C-alpha cells in the first residue's frame, strides 16, 4: 500500500444545481425521474423507495453522478490504504468549502471534478489559486483538473436566429444523447483554476468517441515517449461517454503542456464543426510537468475518467492505480 492520500473535490454549488428551474431545458442536469424514463428499463430499480427518496435533480446527483465514483474510491482505498476524501464545494450546509492550505495539507493527489454549470458561476478565488499553487510546491503533490463538455458554446456566440438553432441541432445530432439539452456548458471552475495557475486550457465541444466492433472504447492514440512518469502505463482506452471535450491547448503553451493521449471521434457520427475542420481525434489527457518553483504535477482530463459508468473500466483502473503509485 502506498499511503497516498486522495481528495475528490466536486466544484459545484449543490443548491444552485438542484434549484435549477425544471421548465428550463438548457444548462441543468436531468432529474432522477427523467433519467429513469430515458433509460427504462435499465434503471427501473431507482423507483421511489426509501433508498431513492429523491426523484429530482438532487436524486440524480446522489444516485447517478456521485454513485458512479464509488468504484474509483474503492480501488484507491485498496491500493493506498487510505479512504478518499470527498468534498462538495457547496453542499446542503453552508459555508462554501473553498480549497485552502488546511484541507490541502491532508491531500497528496487532488482531483478537481468540475461538473459545475457555467451559469452557477463557480470560480476559483484568488485565495484558492494561491493555496493550490502553494500545494504544488510540494515534491509529492499531484493536481488533476477535470472539466466536462461544453455543448452549445458556439451557438451561444452566434447572433440569434436560425443559425444558432442550426449549430445546436448539429451538435445534438452528433452525440445523440437525449438527456443532454441543446446547451450544457460545464466546467467553469476548472477553467478558472487553470487560468489562475497560468494554463488557460479550455474544454471545448462534446464529441462522440469511437467504439470498436464489440462496442468497447476504441484504442487511444498514446505518446509513451512523452509519458516519462508512465501515468498511462497499461492504459489502452478511456470510456464511451457520448460527449467528451477536446482539451484545447493554446499555441503559446505547446512547450509546457504535453498531450499524452488523444481519443478518436466516432467516424460514423453525424457531422460536427470540429470534425469538419479536419479533426479525427481530440486531446483527452494532458500533463503539465514541474517547472520552476512548482515541484508538483498537473494533469488535465475529462471528469468521467473517474466514473465506472461508461465502459473501459479495466483500462481506467490501470490509470487510477498508476496515479496512486506515483
């Protein structure tokens, strides 16, 4: 056992997420009842009982999203001998739990799960950025920043009318997930944290990943010569979440950010602006090695890489174990 201490930091405002008006289709999570209906009969176990007492958005957060991270937590506990600390930035009880030196002093690997909708305005404060920068001065520190997709962003920047609707329709028919609205912009906290640390990496789009003929994830395009830490040793695939972001690295940062893995876009999916621009793969896993006074490592990837819900779990488990043994 490595003894390495992990923290999962869910960077959302739970009250704002579960308080989203259900009459608004965009920029909110589904309710548990909507999720059950869309996936019937596969989630019929989640009928309204004492265990599944919340059929609203809170039920979806608890019984779907947070539940899907339990396998990761169990693997890490088995490898490290330490339970994973799970913190929600703003849960049902105040105050807001910001990242600070006290919390980070008990963590070796911090995974920031940025599943917050942009409209909830979750941003890393100056004090949080300073605390994370201080954390990264430790030799054994690891920061993993995990945004999710940004669907409908291009449409939001289009000046109204039919062109905006056309853009949103094109993105929807590319990923074909009826539970995702025409605009769902997620990951604002991750963007603000990376920006504050000097790495303005952006999560873009919601791209449908390629699958093999047996409906398992298609192999990653890996760059082992760049992966000197071997964090992706034994990792062959990620997962088949139907809408994954391209992690855009500005050209000015190409010398300091290493792309360790790219994932293939589903060639059978409907057209998408990113594909029409000539892309067949998207950046799926980044490493920012130590530099200057920063002794710790920074990784950037999608939030679903810690979930057991979208296939590829055996390969993902290799990633989890590699991180635990860094």
